[in-house]
C-alpha cells in the first residue's frame, strides 16, 4: 500500500513537471513561429548608396521596403571589400512602411571612404533579416 502511494505521488509530480515544461515549450514555439511568419513577409532592398567625401564623410543609404509588413531597421555594417577590413557598425532605429523608402544619412554612417574601393553595406532589421549591397566609391 505504501509503494502504491509513493508511485502515485511521484506520478503526480512527474505529470505536473511535464505539463508545465511542455506548456512553456509550446508557448515559446508558438512565439517563434509567429516571428518567423513576419520575418518571411519582410523584404528590404537597398536601392542606392551615395558616398559623401566632404565633412562629415560617409555614405547615404537608401532602403526600400518591398515586403508585406512594416519593418524597423536596427543596424548598418560596412566592410571594405578591397582590404577585407571591417569599417564600422552603426546602430539605428528607423521604421519603413510597405512600399516606402528611408534614407540613412551619411551623418549617421560616418567613415572615410577611399576612392576606388568597393564597400559592402549590410542593413539589418529587428526581425533578423538583412540585405547587403556593394558600392564603389568613385
């Protein structure tokens, strides 16, 4: 009789632990899938990069949202493709609605571009998507 009581007690503890763990796992998975659906609906395009060689030096970046949901841009990474060197990373917070574009000004993306070098600009969104654009500083 004591063994049956112990087994039932441990069974209740195991069931409670499993139910709580599975509930949290299911909630986390549901949130992840909802974010992934939004991430798939998001689509960004860098249309143009214009270099600024006078103070402040840097680059204007024009990003258009061609997806199905509004996006929030969170950062820009710049790499010099000629040397393979990381140039800069800039944190931004810029919303862009569907069908519209946003300019990230050279006063925000400041660095000293070298004439003739090709630079890679990677713009990332809050949902984890990114788009890369290569431009030559002429």
